[in-house]
C-alpha cells in the first residue's frame, strides 16, 4: 500500500472558439462540471458576441484563434464554429499543442 499523499485534482482548462448559439450549450455544460472543468478562454471574430461571452463567463476573450492559441493556457479547445471551419481550425490547434 502506498503512503504517498493524495495529489489535488487539477481542473481541465477549456477554451471555446465561436460564441454563438451552440457555444451557449458548452458554457452551460462547463458550468455544471465546474468542480473538474474551468472555462479559461472564449474566442469570436464578432466583437459583440465576444463581449457578451466574456461578460457571461468571466473567461479571457480573444478576437482570433491565433490570439487564443498564443495567449491561452487551455488544455482543450472546443470548436463551436461553423462545421466547415473545423478541419483547418483543428489542425491549427493541434499544431499549437
């Protein structure tokens, strides 16, 4: 039997790209799982949608995916953008690590 101390559970840090209708479902789900998940960043190229998401969630806002990937410490990037954008955005996120 191990006598090592129990490590505290770190929350998984999420970023949501695209702050439209579908993103609202992700915001709600992350709030429900706040013991294990934390929304650290939101991104939208529409200034009003971005501002509303920042106010609603308290997460850091980014006006572009490039800026989010450079400035965020997210573990997971959720793409809530139009589906036609997903392949390139997913590859961009993967390249960023």
